[in-house]
C-alpha cells in the first residue's frame, strides 16, 4: 500500500486560502501576485515561531489564483464590452463559485486544480507524488 503525501501545515493551508480569498476583494490579480512573490516574508511575519521552508503548496495556490484571475479578465472584458456590461451577470458568479471551491479545498490541504489555471500552475509547482 502506498503512503499518502504529507498534508500541508495549518499555516500553509491558511496562506493558500488567503491567496484565493483576497481575489474577492480586489479582482483576482494583485493579491495572488503579492502572495506568490512575497509568500515567505508573509509566512515569517504571520508565523514568527514557525521554521517552515518556502511552501510549494502556497506557491501553487497563489499562482493558480493569479492565472485564474488573468484568464477571468481576458474573458470578461470583451464579454462586458460586447454586452454593455450585461455579460458580467454570467461571468462574475462563475468566477466566484470556482474561487469559493478553491478556498475550501486549499483550507482542507488539497491540491485542487481550477480549470485551465490549475494545470498551468502545476507545471511550475507540481503536487508531490505519493511516497511508496
């Protein structure tokens, strides 16, 4: 029987959750980018007594949220222009549903893949393979 990969720490799950949740506040680009670039200093500032190394789990979720936000903007801006804004009634709820699911999965320590963005982020920060 193969062993399961180690579960990300509570701190890692929280930071991954924050990288997805902050996209609700500012639109999905700036906060995930900052979390991706500054993930280790943010971790050190929030968790002073933790000696955890740079987390691939947080990097994956931050980059995935950034890519998803950029894809969302690339789709939504033309739709909004072509429909005089009415297309936002369709695209924005879909974005929020996917990000809420990603928030819950990140908080549970899962390497959940958002459509398109998840596979792009996994190329740079692949999930760990099960130990044998």
